């Protein structure tokens, strides 16, 4: 009797440092959750090697400055790749929702982009380079749809803004890393030296997301067979998309982002050329400007994610529009030093905040079971804006080319008028 009592007493007074299985499981789940957020965010870091080094800096400068090809040809190559994405993105987004295979499409299109990015470093002809670039950009932009859709597998509705901001912050960290790695090669051997390393960096940092982010899937063949009536007739897909567009908030959101992204995509594509032609920045000065601005994009991405969770995503998006308006007016009127020390960082903050807040606002607006389809529509709007923006900029510069530097400044000023209707639609959400 006494022995039994002592055993119970011992069991009721365990060593205070010992964690219960429930506590250990909670700690393990917390570590796993943080690791998955980091693995997901590393993909943002990975694709920045392509977005910055290829799209924004070295490929466009290789085509326009080294090979003396008009900006319009680069605009056409970029526009064609985005047109293909615009056609396929909403449909494949809906298919990925149906079969719960967002990661499959992420891996497929990421590898396509990586292969043709590396191939850019193996050609010296402009025509072949533009073709390879179009394919690589197509793969990168398609992959982003499914990467965004995987956000719901690593974030809750309460911390979407924060997690989205972490991803974008890591993305701009990747931009800094990519620039530092590639910069010595470019200064020594020229723009083409950036292409193969950028593809390899894309592959290395995309691996954790492709390997470790899981989703609750189902048998793809069974899902397709069961839902064949909704997949085969394309009219049904169009009907579903139209129903989503007509739903509360989404229509105005898509219209607002269209006009905003017209400006954003032009900034991404052509501002390195603008800085060289208008402000006469050397190669070293340009890289320093991009690095300096990227530091502010990193801070802006994280801070905007936190603030948008507290202030509201719509209100935060209004602030982003104001930042872009100030940036465009300043870039049109300023000289080299103000551009370097003020406008560059301002553009960095606006650029980082745009993607963080728009992504969070969209996730907050739609039901989880429609996330892939809606991100397909969101990216469709982004791609249409990229096509229109690139062709508008290339055509306008062609018309204004006799004016030299003044033509570039007038073209930038025209972008201000894209933001006005976007701001009006944003207020209606």
C-alpha cells in the first residue's frame, strides 16, 4: 500500500526540466513551420537571379547597348512570351486547383526557365538570344503562378502579409546576392557572362521550395476523370473565370492592379537603360544604384507586409500608388544625384511593397479552393499589363527618339497617367 502511494507520488512530481510529448510536438511543429516558410521564401530569392540579372539588367543591355538593337525588339520578345503566359495561366491555374498539383507545375516551368537561361550564355546571335529569352521568361512567369498558390500551404490567414513580406524580402536579398556574384564577371567579360551563373543561382535556391513544400493532393488521373465535364469544355472554364471576376472586390482589384503593373513592368524592364541614357551612369554606378535601391526594397517588403496586416491591405495599397506617383514625377524632373540618393530607394520601397501587398490582398479576398484559378487571373492581368506596357514604352521611345534625353523623360512622365485610373478602381474595392 505504501509502495503504491510512493509510486504515485513519484509520478505526480516529474523532473521540472523534462518536456511532455505534447510540448515537444508543439516545438517540433513550430520549427517545421518556420522551415517551410523559409523554404517557400527562398523561391522568391531564386527567381530574382533571373528577374534582375536577365530581365532588368544584363540581357536587355546586351541587346540594346552592346548589340545596338532597338528597344522595340526586346519589347516584342518579352511581349510574345507574356502573351503565351496570358493564354495558358488561367486555365492551368484552374487545372492545378482541380488536381491539387501546384508544385508539379512549379517544378516543370522552373526547370524550363533554368535550362533556357543557361542557354542564353551559349549563343552570340541576337535572334537566337531573343528566342531563348522568350522561352526562359515564359517558364519563369508561369512558375510564379504556382509558387504564389503554394502560399496557403505555409501561411494562415492571420499572417499572410508577414509571410508574403518575408518571401519578397528574401527575393531582394537574392537580388543583392546575384548582383555581387555576377558583377565581377560582367565587368571583366561583358554582359553575356551573367547568363549562365544566373541560371545556376536560380536552380540552387529554388530547390528547397521544389523539394520540401508539400500539399494535400489527390490522385490526378481520378480527379481528371471525375471532373472531365468541367475540364474539357473550355466554355465552362471561361464561365467560372467570369463568375470570379464579377464577384465582390475582385473586378476592381484586377482593374487597379492592371494599371499599376503597367508602370511596374516598364520600370523593371527598362529603367537600367533609362538611367544610362538619361543620367549617364557608368556600369559601376548603375550596379551601385541597383544595390542601394534593393536594400530599401528588402526593408520595404518586410515592413509593408507587417503594416498591411495591421492597417489593412487596401489602405496599404493606396499608399503604394502614392509612392509610384512621386517616383515617376521625380524621375522625370531630377538630375543624377537626386536620382541616385532619393528616387532609387523610393522606387525600391514601392516595388517591394507592390508585390507583397497585392498578393496578400488577393489571398484575403478569395476562398482557398479557388486560389490557383484566381492567381491565374491575377497573373493574366499582370502579363497583359506587361505586354501593353512594354510595347507602349518601346513604341513611344521610337517616336520620341529624335528628342534624345528629353524623349526618355517625356516617356516616363506619360507613365504617370497609367496610375490615375488604377487609383480610382482601387478606391472602389
